[in-house]
């Protein structure tokens, strides 16, 4: 779960708390663990370290140059991709398909976004490359029989 104003903490190397929606407690214990270790851990790591995109690091100093919706889509696409990879490794299989649909939605949003600055264009280029790599990796694992 993202925090309002959390971008001001991005990349400060501080521990970041993990928050979950009340509905998370309706999941099975295995699914809940998968959400924490896959999705929420990715958010906590990104907030602590900043978002490393090859030669670009999105952090508290520069994330204001990126549109709010782009920033949210970047965070969520990375978290959902990591959650899916955890699912394919064996836990939380019941949430696989809905999570894949959500990931595809965020990737589509990132592909359609018109950058508002040269910096955002650079970030989107890196994110799109990363998203395409992750998505192809996920599809490769599915084709290899690691899921469903
Ligand atoms: Zn999230």
C-alpha cells in the first residue's frame, strides 16, 4: 500500500513501514505471506533505496519531475511483477491471475503515458524496458510450466 507523500522519503535509506489494507486479512495465510514478501517488500525496498532503473535512480530529489500517476504506476508495476514471480515460485497461486491482470493494467498505463519532461521520458524509457523484460520472463516461466 502506498503512502500519501511517501515520495519525499524515496531513496533516503530509511526503513519504511509496510501497510496493508484490511482486506488482506481475508486472504489465506500463504497468500498473505506472498503479498508481504512479494508486493509490500518491493515497496519498502524501493522507498528505502530509491528506484534503480539502470543508469537512473528515481529518488526524493528527482521524483517531482515525474507525474504522480507515472510514479504510482512505476511503484505498483514493480511490486506486482515481484509478487507474480513469487507466485510462480510456488506460493499464492490463487492470486496469480488477478495479479497478472493488474500488472498488465499498470504496464499499459506506463506505455500510454506522455512524459511531461525530458527526465520523465528517460525514466519511462527505462521502466518500459524493465517491464517488458519482466513480462517476457513471466511469460517464459508460464510457458515452461511453472504455473497453472
Ligand atoms: Zn502496492
